[in-house]
């Protein structure tokens, strides 16, 4: 409806073609002086638009680029993420958006960006934003914005990835593990297995006490309303190894659970390999420090592309080639096994 009020439809917005965004933004600014149509997370929009899987950390120097049309067929080689050829073009386009007044200047400053993004997300005061998507997340964001605005705000989705993507790298941060030095390691592993296989124990750990934290309807556990909203992080592809019970406080008919199962079943795996950065930790940390100065300003458009070569030069000086060499060596070993 926000687009229709400006004379457009959702079909006029292509998440994979930024040239289609500009007319929408221009019309929004003309109709809403002083407001910003693009609510942008500088380190998220880059990955979504350029189809990059980040490796080890959100702002780490290593990534994997996949073919969105055929992710399973991607030759998923580790790359120096910010030397990706399309990144420079992306920065140029974002800088044009920023200079045209489409982005809140606070979102170009690392210290204020996060708060600005979340504030505008809660208020629904934007035209286009980035979200980590899993079915049901639109209800959570819509409900939050509606509560802040005091009126109904409904989020319409235009996914930039055609299918759910799970990589071997992303699985690292989404599992439960037991340290090798744990005093009672066998017992701890036994308990994890129990939590993943016994519905009663799983629900107890994930949702609390039956009748207080959740209720069971038709054999399915539903979280009670006072326990918060839909947690898409738990239920997405490679979401978590803890028990995945559906939540009934956003859509009472349970469509989220049905949609989430279909979403996960359609997931496509990308074999990216695993990277342990310990052996090059000094260079890795030095690269990350450089990235922390540039990624948010570049991703939001606040920093002109003329600074790109200096960014890459600083990454080189920090040891990005050393990090990439180590990552590629580990990846080769991973594939060989």
C-alpha cells in the first residue's frame, strides 16, 4: 500500500536490480520530506544483494559468493570478500542513494547505525529495508511496527534469494557442542542427545513448563503469548539443534510452523568448507579492525567509492592475503576428506 500510494506496485521493485529502486525512493522523498525510504544495515544489504555467505564473522574478511539461480552448483571457493568485483559497483550505487537523501546519515556511522536501523524498523518508518528472512518473521516485524505506530503496519516481502541457503560454515554457529575438556563430557553429550530426541525434555528446555511456558494442542507445543514473538533465528535453515517447537502467539492457526517446515525442506546446501582462523588470528583481527572502519559507511553509502582503493590497500597491509591463503588451504583439505 505504501508503494501504491506513490503510484507503484511491488512488481516495480526488483531486489536484485538496484536501478529499479531509485524511482521508488525519489517518489517517497518527494511525498515525505525529511524521511528516508531506505532503512539499511550496511553489513547485511551487501550480503543479500551480492549473494555472499559471510565466513567466521559478520564483518570478517573471507566470504563465499554463490550463484543464486543454482546455489547447489556453485563452485564455492573462499574469496577476499571486499575484493569481490561487484562490491565496488555496489558501493558506488549506495553512495548515490546516500547523496540523494535516501539514507539516514546516522546509518553511515558505525556507532549510531544499529540504533537507527532498529528504531526505524520498529516504527515502520521506511519504504525498503533488509531482514534475515524465515517464514513468520514478517508477522513479528509487522506486529512490532504496529505497536510502535499505534496503527497497522504490514511488511511485504520481496526476497532477494530464491531459495533458503545453508552452508557448512553457517552450521558452526548454530549447533550445541560440548568442550573436550568438560569434566562430564559423556554425560553432557548424552543429555544433548536426549534433548534432541525426547519431546518432553526438548520442550522443557526450549519452552519451559507445560501449562506455563507452553500448551499442547493436537500434539503440538505452542508457546504462550507472554513469552515473546516469533524467533526466526531458531527455526530457519541451520537454525539450531535445540528442539524446534512452533509458536502460537503470532498466527494462531499455526501456518508459521507449516510454512517453516516447507521452507527448511526446500533449503539448498552450499559446500563452503570450514575455516579455523586461529592459525592466522593476528592478521584476521587486523583485517577485521580495518573492515570495522569501512564496511558500515560503504554499505550505507556514506563513504564515497573514491576511498575503495585505500580500503583494499589497508586490508592488504593488514594481511588479508595471508588469511585467504590459510582459508583456501583448509578448504582444500576439507573437500579432500
